[in-house]
């Protein structure tokens, strides 16, 4: 007699003897496949940051693009987005759980629509201190963290008033140097001119 035990509800599989025929084996495989389909699929999230490098001038507005793509899970609203920056001073968190965390800062915030997979970061009125590599990091409901490749932001100094002042300063310096040279020449030549004038007067009197 075969010893039987229940592996799945309603399915008997023979362990010893001749009870485990091919049909029972096929049933087990079918049930196992069904049970795997019932378990939630792991998130397969793609975090894309483009372009890899971004340039801006002081005072401009910069958008750092970050897009999420998850074919199995069209709803992305349960995701937690974080942005942080790395530079020579180390790492600085800018935005956590979809919200700006910098104190007294209204220049940096998430601009995109999370439900559409757009979690781009916007920086208003950039300064030279904003340079660095910006990373978009997403935490899934199961705790898994996916990070983008980063976007390197370079800030160019705006000449603006400072540039004009420097130019004016240079022009004034050149003009002053020229005037100074003329004044020196006048001072040097004045005694000789006086002598010449005296000579001419004496000659005219004679």
C-alpha cells in the first residue's frame, strides 16, 4: 500500500510505491506554477537621469531630469523620491520623501509629476555653490533602493556688473596712466619751456 500525504490542498502525491504516476506529477507542477503567479512580482524600476552633464550660468533656472519606468507597476505614487548632491564637501541631502528638506530654501524642489514617472528637480537662481553631481534615488514599497547614474552640474560665473566694473576699472587705469605720463612730461618740460620763453624775450628786446 502506498503512503500518501497532502502537499497541496486537494492534491495527493504518492511518496512510496506505485501511487506517484505521471498525472499526479503534472498536477503538482500545475499547482506550483499557479502558486508562483499569485505571489507579487518584485519591482523592476528603471531610474534614468539625462543628460549626464548640465551647464548653467549664475542666476539661471536649471531642471535636472529624472524619469522612472516600471512596466509591471503602472502606478508609481507609492514611491519615495530622494535627491542628494555630492561635491568636494561630501554628500548633502536636498529632498526626501518627495519634499525639500533644506532649511530656509525655496530654490530647490521636485517639479515633475510622480504618477507619470517624472521626478525632475528644479533649481531656481543657481549660484556657484550649486555645482556638484546630483543623484535621484527612489525607494520602493518593499524597501529596495534604486539610484540614477547622476547628473554633473557646472555653474559658469556671470560677468554682469562685476564684469562691467572690471572693464571700466581697466579703462580708467589705462587713461589715468596716460594722463599721468602727460603730466610728468609737462612737469619735466616746463622749466625748459620757461628758459626758451625767456630767451625769446631777451632776443626780441635786443
